[in-house]
């Protein structure tokens, strides 16, 4: 996605996957009270975290933000970064609440959770790492229904990347959806940001699916209800920033920058996403329950 921002007298192209950033670039501030046509936004504090919700209401709003019609919710992870008391638990519970708000009802067929990206490249490893913290229960529900009666069926998969597998993520997920017929898909992927302040400090949740690789100009086939046949919720964290933020030089074109502590930051946010998904999927689950299940 290409956005335009003014720097002195020169225009620069800056890529971002975040709807909240796109609105800031178009309107000047996410706190503006005068909305763009077809776009509605609000800010709240929930469990100690700032939450910004951007609703693209119609085609006019879609054109204004270059985003499909739908909801885009952003969590600012400042309290978690600052290691505030109970920050992880609060963040995981908040993520679960926000996921429940956009997930379509589970009609009994369960949920497919897909970790997109390349686990060999740290800034792109968010999806595969998050899957490590997702409780896969589909097989347990079918084999031991009485023992796992309280759980919903969840399947988890790492799709790999086209360069390694020769298969598009959309092709992998479409085949799995045709085979196991889940009620819904949750896709996890790394994003690109236009701001250093949001790198590994922001989670975006949207109910419109995702185009893997779009933030870094490596667009793959879209993952959405139209392509997979079931509703798709996407969860993403910006792990790279467009180098055009720092320089107007031609040499910066097409380059992306990632923070020095990317390894620990990606692992921390991936674990948070996995735990949040678990809490959203299974009623009454606690962080301690998840720890026990995954141990």
C-alpha cells in the first residue's frame, strides 16, 4: 500500500499496513474529530492499553484510506513494553476480547489458525512463532470428546513461504479449508509501519483478511472470505519500517529497517498473540491454563 507524506518540499512514498497510520497520514492526526467521508474512528483505554478502532464504512471510505470496507483495531502495547504489573495478562485478555468482537460465530467446525511468514527471517517470523503458543485441540476433541468437552476445535498451521515451498499461502489454506471446513480462519502475519514508534509495539486486528507481503511490496494472493470460502480475521504486528521515513535518497527506495532487538520483540509479541487467541477460542480459560497445556 502506497501512502504520501510531505517532507520539506518533497513528496515521499511510505508503505504502511496500519489503518490507524494511514488515517493519520490522510487526516493529520488520529485524534481529529472531523472524520473522512465513509470513515469512523474512536479511541479508548481498555485494561490500561490505548485502543484505536477505525471503521471503513463504505466504498467512499475505502477509496479514502485505500483499505477494504471493514474494521481495523489497533492496540498500543506501551504498558507491556514498560513491564507494568500484570501487563501480559491484561494484554492477552484484551486481545481476546477484541478478537471475539470481530470473529464470526463458531458453527461447530472450529477455527483454523494460520501463521504466515518465514521462520528463518526474524522480522517475518511472527506468524510461525505465534503458532508455537496456539493450543491445537481439533484432534483432541475428536479422539477424547469427554475430556475436552469444554474446548473448541482449533487447528494450527504454518504455511511457509512461496520461495521455500513453491506453494502460495492462499493455496495451502484453501486446500485445508476444503478438507476440514473450519467455521473461520485467523491469519497472523508481520506488517510494515511508517513509524519507528510502532515497531513491535502495536497489534492490528481486522475482519477483512490480509494480503501477505503487501507491506514490503511483495504481494501474494489475498486471504479473505472470497478466496477461502470462510470469514478471515487477520492479526498483525509491524516489524519493519520503510527506509523512506529516514531518507529521500534514491538508495533508500525499497529498503526496510528493523530494530536491533527484533529477536526478543518478535518472540514476545508472538507469544502474546498466541495466548490471546487461546483465551478467545475457549471460554473460561486462564493464562495459567494455557501455560499448563503448552508445557
